[in-house]
C-alpha cells in the first residue's frame, strides 16, 4: 500500500474523528457525478483551516472554529458560493451530523491524522495514526479520544 492508495471511510464518525485530529487530507467524491475534490484540514490556534487542492496547489478557503460548528470564510478567498466551498460545506454538514449519504464517499490517505507524516506499519495505516501521535492524543484525552485507539 502506498501513500496514494485511498482508504474509504465506512462511517461519518470515522471521517469526523480523522478530520478533527489536526492534520487531515481527505478526498470527497460524489457517487452520482464522480466529481471529486481534495481538502487539507489543519488545526492551528483553535481553528481548523480548510484548504482545497487546485491545479496550482492548495488554496485556503475557510476555517471552522475548534468545536467544528461555526464556519467563517477567507476574506480574500474564492467566495462562499464557489463550488469548492459549497462541496465542503455540504459534506461537513452531513458528516458533523453523523450522516454519510450513499451519494458521498470520503477517502483518506496513509498519513497520520495528527502530524501528517507517512504511515509505514500495517497497524498504523489501519488506525490512521502513528504510535507517537496516538500516545500523545490518548495521554491528553483530547477531543473525546478517551479509550479509542484509532483516528478512524
């Protein structure tokens, strides 16, 4: 399995946990149209910065507050009515309400959901988090990690 091999989330809860860990790259795919967009979500200063992949690299489009509820848009961004922004808002609206519609697929890659480093062991790839980051998150009991041992 390489870094480019996508892994599909089976539930909305898995996707949300991965996205909210601090460093996530996810691809969302419409199962109706086969249109897809790739987003990078980074936790910085209690805000989740949302970037979208374009042909020129990643572009900042918006941020979520730490609780994942309030969306604010980039002042110099592409605008809240752009399809790239609407697609993320629609996806996040479903995922944050524990819904993964049949018309939507969400994928992750073999990167640690906390630090973004490439995962190399089968156990880490399955969990979506490296052993050092897992210890850090479990030790700090952040974001409701509690006794769960997986990013996904």
